[in-house]
C-alpha cells in the first residue's frame, strides 16, 4: 500500500516539490494513517467492561430477552442494535425498535448508566403501561435522538428531559397514556427539530414559546383532545415544515404571521371542536411549499373559497369539511384539479394525503360529504 501511494505521489509530481524524498515518504505514510484510521480504530477499540455490564443488565430487565447476540465475554460493540463511539468504544446508540421486548417495570435503570448515548430507539416495544421514569434522563447529557413511541408508557414528561440541551428529536407519540402538561422547558432546547407528542392524553395549555423555536421542523400534537392553546404571532426565520394540531382543543385564529413559516408543507387544524374562528388569512399565499391544508370541523366559516388559496403553488390536498363553504369551486382549483362543482354542502376535498386515495371536490350530499368519483390529486 505504501509503495503504491509513493508511486502515485512521484507520478503526480508531489515528491519533486518537497525538499527530500524522506519528507515525501513521511507525508505519504501520514496520509495513509489518516486514511486508514477509522477502520483501524473500529477494529482496535472494544466495548469497555462497564458498558457491556450495563447492557447485560438492560437485557435481563426484559421479560423475554430476544437479543441472542448479547452475550457475556463478547464485544458489545458487535451486538445487535448497538453502535459504539469509534474512539472510546463507549455505547453511542441503541437501535432496538420493534424487537418484541417486554418490561412491566418501565424503562430499566441500566439504560441511564450508558451516559455516552446519543441515540435511543425503543419504539414499538411493550412497557405495559408503566410510568415514564421520573429521573435518569438528566444523566444522558449527550442524547440527541430519543424515540419511545408506541411503547405503552404512561405518566408525565420527566423534568430530566429539560437538561438534554443537545436534543434534536423527541418522539413520544402513540403511547395513549402520557398525560399532564407539556413542559415549558422545550422552548429552551435550542437544537430541537422534531417534537412528536401525538395520540396521548396531554392536557393544559400548550406553551407558546415552543412555536418560536427556530430549529423546530416538525410539531405534531394531534390526538390530544384535552390539550388547548392558540397560535401566537409567529416570528420570521422559522424552520417549521409540519404543524399538526388536529383533534386537539386549540382555538382562536390563524395569524397573518403564518406567512413567516416559509418552509411549511403541512398545516392540519382539523377536528378542533369548532373552536377556531375567522377565515384563511391572505398571507397564507406566501407559503410556497404548502402541500397539505386541512381546516375541517374546526369552526372556520369561510363562505366562498378565497383567491389566496389559488396562489398556493404546491397545494395538493385541501380539506375544508364543515367550514361553511358556499358557491362553486373557483377556476383556480379547476385549472389544476379534476373539474367539479360544489352543491350547497359544506365540504371540499381536493387531492389527498400521501397515504390515502385522493377525492374530488365534486357534488356534495345534503350532509356535506363529497360524493362522486375518485381521482389522483
């Protein structure tokens, strides 16, 4: 390998511009060492004993251990779902989603002994309705990604998560048992980009400061019927791409500052118990990437569909069931959708979400439900 690289260096004229052939050889060898360092490190560094011990304790805390590669006196960096830091060998990531693991005691304490963890995915396993650990998360100061979705955990969001200043993604969705108020400390996590809290039983008032996090790209609060709040004035510079408040108890109006969400792709306020009012602000036309808009059953009384909707260049799904829509579908909709007219009902559905078939905004039944053919949006 060294001889081959030296030959290449001579052919490319590198060695001719150096003061000596010895210098050239040392430079090429140094380059070879740098080039090879990741592989050499991964082979040389093994999992420290304390890390292996903590992982084995974690395994034995589950009722039916299903991790056959997790064996004593073997390198834990090679175990299923385990990734280690290339320099220290300490455990940096646990990817154990959907492994059929079961524990009635909640999150094992051994998890919090792995203080170098940057990523944890335990989603889709069964923790049997146990309460989310009140302490321990504060020990995981390096954590950037935490996924505990669909695990059957209950209780409140622990205060220790507020100490995770490097946190980028938190997914606690679809546990159906997490409750209490959503903590204000999320507004202080300046790296937070993804906050998924959907399909739980959170209540109280959602902290307005979270909307002002410039790093936040996904905010999904859907399916928390007792969670209330309103949309504040939204600051410029937002990174928000998905805002899902469907099936919550949010109220108020869509502020004109919605136009500051320049990257917004999905806005869903449907099913908010009729607590919203007003109409669609004209400034919404500035959202060039908005592809999904659902205001159904939220209290809006829109009347004739405003022309501002026609300036939404990326719009593929528009759902306005029970929003007081009247008149014919405007020409700007017909121009890029299957031509249909509305009756006297109160629904319009154009296109579809990516996972569902598209529906036309065709003739409406007296109950306000769209009927007629299905088309691709």
